[in-house]
């Protein structure tokens, strides 16, 4: 996990496409900005933000990049990881909040 964490921090610091939102890093043209998990949820007209947005209002990318390396460890501990596993009494939502 240490390598994944270090790589994630490098991605955040560099903020190269597909990441965006830091000063001087506008939203790039991408075929998709949202993943299946983000497309599946909308509550009262509020939709999730792109994990590629790592800066600016509503950015969730930083928290997502920092949290994803822990998903395998949580799965091994018996948690379900939505949307990849069926829901269980112990379910982690793969779309993490911003940091």
C-alpha cells in the first residue's frame, strides 16, 4: 500500500490530466469525467463530483485518491465495497468525500 499511497500523492502534486482543479490546471477534455459509481447516485438533483477534480469548490478527488489504497484492506477485513460487491451490513462506499 505504501507504493500506491506515494504514487497517489505524486498524482495530486503534479495534477496532470486527467486530474484538474489546482491553479493553472483547468478541466481537461475527457471522454468521461465520472465513473460508474458516481453515475449511479443522485439525491434530490445533487450528483457526485468527478474524482479527477482535486482542487476547487466541491472537489472530491484528493480524498478519493488518498482513500482508494485502503479499499483492499477493508475488503479483506470483511467489508463490502460498493458498487463492486453486493451490499452487506458492513459496506464502504467507494466514492469517498473530499479532503
